[in-house]
């Protein structure tokens, strides 16, 4: 049925649309807001916990003037009464729902929804596959700092294997001509990630001096049956702490998609580091999501 555009991963966007989304983000953040989604019905459907993504989609929709329904998965007939996903999506469309924002533990679930939905599906994170709006806000945060990402080095540290954030960001960095260096143990960052514009390294301290930006990742414990590395070993090799911060260039920034685990991937000194950009990321999450909603729905 896909007659309207969805955002399932960054591959769905043409390169010029990145710039378009970022320009709109700036406009929305400056308060040049028109309620461009007045009367547009949006459903937010989160099958996994979320603080930042859920709240910012919600606020973005409200600020655009949309009608917003937050549907709890346990209230879906799809979950308990044997209704198919196809029939669920047909039903929502028949009611005039135009946008469904979905987070789900299964890779590809938003794509399945989009197949049956005469509206826009926005992927708010599916399994370990993709988290396109998180990548857009991370890219926007770096662009705010550096103007352009061409030739910049972005170091991504930790559990890349299970990180939909990292998977989408790698796509985005490639589109914007930046170099990604993925750092972690083989079990979390297999060498198979290496390709044009993507390098894999094991020694964080050795790589930090070349970073323009560092993105720390949470270890996705909920996706492991057995942890491949102990906390002590992880901390010793990969935690960003005062000593490792000292290896960074003065202009370097540090980011984290949240939620961060103090004491594991970072220590308190990171939270006081002048280049710590977590709050900027969260702030831009709202503007970026307004921009994405606006682009998909108004198409102009
Ligand atoms: N909040 C991000 C996500 O949903 C990152 C994380 O959970 O570690 O993927």
C-alpha cells in the first residue's frame, strides 16, 4: 500500500533531504513555527521503553498542532485478540490516522507496518536495526559544531553490534562524507563492519587524539543472553574518564544517545567536560522530529 512516504532508515532520504531537514530544524528551533500539522492525527506506539524519543515525538506533534494519540501496545487488539497487523493498520488509516510513530524490539517491524498503511510510518527504533531520527539529531549536533562533516572523524565507542543508533549513524556519516571509527572488543564491534569510510579499532586511547566527535554507546544488556566482556574489563579498556578526556583535541565533542550508565561507558568527569553535548542532542531531538514530521506529511 505504501502510497505515502515513511522514514524507516536514513536510506529513505535523498542527500538533499538531509539539508532540508536540518534547515527546518533550525527554523523550528528559532520559533519560526507554524502549526503545519493542524488536524493531522498521529499515533505513537512504543513497544519498548523510551524517555527521550517518546517525549520528543509527542511534543513535536503537539507543537505542530497535530491530534496525538499515545497507544499502549497492551491496548491493541493485535496483541491480545488475534487481529493481524495488516488489519490493524487498515483500521487506523480508516479512522484518518496519518502518522504512526513506532518503536519495536523486532528488526523490520516498522517496515511491515508501512506495507499495510496508507499513511506515514516513522521508525522510532526497531531492534538492533535502525533509529533514523536519533542519527539525524546526532548529525545535526555535530553540524552545529563543525559546520560540515566532510573529512571529520567520528569515533563510536562500545556496543555497536546491538546499537540501532550506531547502525543509522554509520549510514548518515557516510552520506555526509565523514569518517567513522568504531571502537570496542571484537564481540561488540566485529571487524566485518569495515568498509569504505568505516574503520574498526580496538584501542580507544590510541584513537582519541584523532577524534572530532566521540559518540559513546550504552551496552545493550537486554539484548544479550551472556555478556561477552565483564564490566571491569570494559571500564578498563573503553570507559571515557578524565585521563582519556585529556587525550582529546580541545575542539572535540562527546555525545551519547542516552540513557547513559554512569561508571560504565563514562564517568562523572565527562558530564563536566566542556565538549559534552548530551543536552544539545536532546534539545535537537525535538526540532529534528518536528522537521521530519513536517517533511513527510506536508511534502513541501
Ligand atoms: N535510546 C537509544 C535507543 O533506543 C539508545 C539506547 O537505548 O541505548 O536505541
